[in-house]
């Protein structure tokens, strides 16, 4: 074994050094990043031209053994772009199931890699409290905003590295980022923290894990290579809470609870992975709004919108509220973005107004826009991106489609200008943006299944749709994207992949 490993490890380190310069930020949590932007800055394969061409197509469907519960099925796929494990090269997608299962599939070879099952929770369920594993999975997620370089500076894949684990435990896969850093806090007297990070570089330290909160309320830290526990599960939430937006940043896990399920108060929860201390902010404004949970500023500030109360900001270590909006009653998760070197937060109110706030002051919005007469009746989430001309766009599901607004700046006075709207959708779910292409999933309705649509991000012009490929309806926040691919889950308990075929 020693003779075998001696020539291999330098080769692995060499691959990391050669290819690490342009490594992508993987889709590590719902909404892609801690800001919930839903935005992949660049992709070497997906573009307006390639999606409109004949090669962009349905690639595969992988069924799972999950059983949907009260309209809740599989969570949004969390991704790792490229991995070197004891089983060779892998690109993996991780989804959680409403019956307590975790399903991991090789996205290149379209086959199940491993799965693990936990107790499903209560047998009696309802749409607001479906039980089981309600929040998506998460990988380590940086709080600083991704670089505009995205994945444009590299090829199809960038390898991570691995080492040999203990006998019987499989390989210990090493991380593609440096050791976790503590969650930063605001310090008005200190220099402003850098808001964007360069593309990640592989490092020969730290294990690569995927995190899950099960119906028992425990946080599980699992090796991505085989699903074994990295450490024993840590108590986090009361049993059978309805959780959303799991995000692990540095040494802290965050999640929201909503709908008062199992008597659990609605709010934002944090878990220090080192001390195992749990802290909670209980919402004074009813349930937490939106399908993506909370959003994070690049300095670690937490933003959460409530259904009967304000948009609030929280200090991430103490979980104490620091600001509140005067406006109350929201129905979307917030999204955080930068404009002219300042951070902003956007969310949609219950009466259908898109509001933009300065992240430094939530008292009054700095820009507003009406969504229009047709307003979505359920919780949703937004997306935010910037095009090649430097224009900042905010996308929001409407009652019958998806709308796009431009953020304008007139000598420091911000405004929202309607850019376009794409209609004719029965149940529009939160959109994502990949290299200037907007993907929006119509979740379907009685008598119709889900359908994926691709639109030109600047004009809203339809480019492509999935036709009748998807075999069931969909609900929630279901889209994610890796290089050359778009992934989704539907209520037939299957994972779907669309994109450009990869040469094997």
C-alpha cells in the first residue's frame, strides 16, 4: 500500500496546484450561496446560444425510494463538482427525502452512489408540517460573495484531493477549501470586510462533509464519500420541527423553523459545532417567510423576513436583533446583493411589493416596485444577478410567471424599473440564473406536470423548455446548477438532470 500511495499523493497535489486557480464555487446550500442569490456567475457550457441549440437536452432521471409526505418530497440538490474518493473521480448531488433518507448520486454516470436512512418522524402530517427531513442539505458555505470569475477561468472539472481513512470507514475526502473560519461579526470601527472572495482553491486540509438535520432534530455531519458520521450527531432542534435553509458557515450551523410544527417556536437557530451551544432568536412576527429561510450578508449578518412582522437583521453570534423594517408582513425569503460597493437586501411583501433596503439600515426601503395584479399566493424566494453591462437584476415569481426588475441609480437615488415578465405558468417556483440564462420551474397544477423553462436573462425571451419530460408536479425551492447541468427534484421522488452531454 505504501509503495502504491507514494507516487499517487504527489500527483494528486500536483493536480490541485495546476487546476485550483480557477476552481468554481459549488452549489452548497439552497439558493446556491449564503446570500440566496440563485446565481451561477459563469459556466463554460451553459449560455444563451448553447441552451438554444440542439445539444441542450434531458440527460437522466434517477428515482429514489423516498415517499412524498403532504406535498413534500426531495430537497433541492446540493452539489460537489469534482471529487477524488476511494471509488475514483466523482461529481455528486446530495438530496434529502421527506421519509428521512439521504440520496447521493453520481451526476456524470447517472447512478446512485450511496444512501442512508433515518427515522421519518410523525405519521400524521399536513402541508404546513409534513414531518421528516424538511430542510435541504448543506455543505460548508462561505459568507463572502462569490467572485465574478465564477467558473469561467477553468475547464469542465477541477479535482479535489483525498487521503486514506481508517480501516472499514472508506476514504476520508479532503476539502477543497481552507480550514473553517469563525463566523465574522460586525465591527463599525474596523475596516469594512472584503465582500467578495476569489475562486476557491484546493487545500490539503479539512474533510469534505455534507450536513443534514433529521426529524429527530439532530445535525449529522457525514463524509461525502460514503455517508459515515464524521462526529456523533449533535442535538440542534426539537423533534419534528419544520426547518428550512440549513447553512453551515465556518464552525456554525444555521437554520430557521417555521409554521409552529410540533409546538416548536418560529425563529432562527444557530449551533456552534465546537461547543455544541444552541442559540435561538424567536420570531415576534409569526412564521418565517419564504422557501429559502434566512439570508446572510458577507459580514455574517443574518436577515430574516416574517409573515406577520418585519424584516429583521440578527448578529450571528448572539442571535440578537439589530435592525427591523417599518414595513411588516412579507412572503419571500430575503436575497442579499451588492450595488456600487454597498450591500442591499430585497424581499416581497404580502401585498405584492418588491422592496429593496440598504443592509446598513432596514428602517425604510430605498426602492420599491409593484409585482402587479397577479401575485403568488404562497411563500417563495428571489434571485439576484448582474449582467455583462453591470446592470443589477432582481427576479421574483409572480402569480402566473416570473418578473425581472432592474435596479437603477440616479445620482445615489435607487429605483426599480420593470425589465420583463414571462407569463403563462401555472405554479412558478423560485428561479435561478446561470451565465445570463434564467431557469424557472413551473411546478404544474391539477392535470399538469412540472416543466422547466429557460429564458434570456436580459429580455425574458423564451429559449427552451423541457416539454413533457418531468413526470410529476413540483413544489418548493427545487433548482440547482453545476457545470453544464441544471438539476431539479419533483414529487415523483426522482432527481432530474438537464444540460449538455458530457463526453466519457
